[in-house]
């Protein structure tokens, strides 16, 4: 079955950077686009970014474009999210997720990881 | 303020039917597939309906989805206590070139 495991979260200072990882298994990773979604404490889901199955095309939410960068390494079945210039507003659980159809990156999500918590605090 | 509008809450008693709505625009719901997710407290979201009305394997047939124009709905028949949680609609937006989530509807089973 599909398994997505996020890592890399933690407590960081404002202005610093962090890289989150998502290790995937149970499916053919290089045929699926992948998303990152976050959820601030007590808030709803916020879509952040998507990367194509080949890793050569990406799209971002306006709130993170230019600060966050999504990528995937198909040889390692792993996706990444580079977070730069972190602020307290970036405090959230970050979820890794798989698109609902092979080859299509604009399909929404059919599988989710359990999330990794990023806390930005001075 | 989300691009997709969902009522903040709804409720029902066991066995009842509830309907949740999701309102968008031509560039999102009007053009692309709608997905629905349930999120229980402290847990990751789970897919309940994909591509407007497709029920994934393992999701009870009490769940159904529909779309008309720029609005979509999620119906739950025969309400059960385990159906409690926050429900989010989501869709790709062609104008934003990104995915969008609704603000969520909290379902309480009385």
C-alpha cells in the first residue's frame, strides 16, 4: 500500500531555513506528481506546492512562492520541500501527499503522510 | 478567505443524511475535478471522494459526491459517529495555477 513518511521538522528560529523530506513506498514513484500541504495550529488545510512526476515542473501557492522550493528525486523515491526565510506564520504541520492519478500533476490528493511539525520560534 | 466556500459547521443524528456544500468559480470547480477529505482530530486527512463522485476503495457507499456548474456537494447517508470530523473540498484552480482547499465544514454527530 501507499506509504508516505515525512521527516525534517523541528523548532527553528525566524529567518532560518529547513528542508523537509518525504520518503515514499508502495507505488511507482516516478509516475506520480506529489504535493505539499500544511496546517497551522487550529486552522484549515493550505496547499503549498506540487511537482510533476518527472520532477521538472512545479507550481506554488502565492504565499510561499519564492521562499519554498519543491523537488523530487525519483532514484530515491523521495520528495523534498526547502523552506527559506521562515517566519512564525510558517508554524504548521507539513503533509506530504500523492496526486490521485499517474502522470497528471493537477489531480488532487489521494494519499497523505502523517505530517511533520515545523515550529518557528525565537 | 478561501477561494472555495464551505459552511463552517453542520450536524446530524445517527442514521440521518447530511449534505455539505462547496462553492467555487469557473476557474476551479467549473473546470476541474473536486475532491473531498475527512480529517479527524489529531489525524491526517483521508480521501472520501475523488474526481467529483468517485468513491475510493474502502470508503463506505454511504458517501457520495456530485458537482453542478461551480458548486459541489458531499452527501453522507446513514450517519455514524465515526463520520465526525472536519470535511474539506479541494480542486485545481486554472487561474491561480495551484490547488485550493475550502475552509472546511465541521460535522458533529449528535
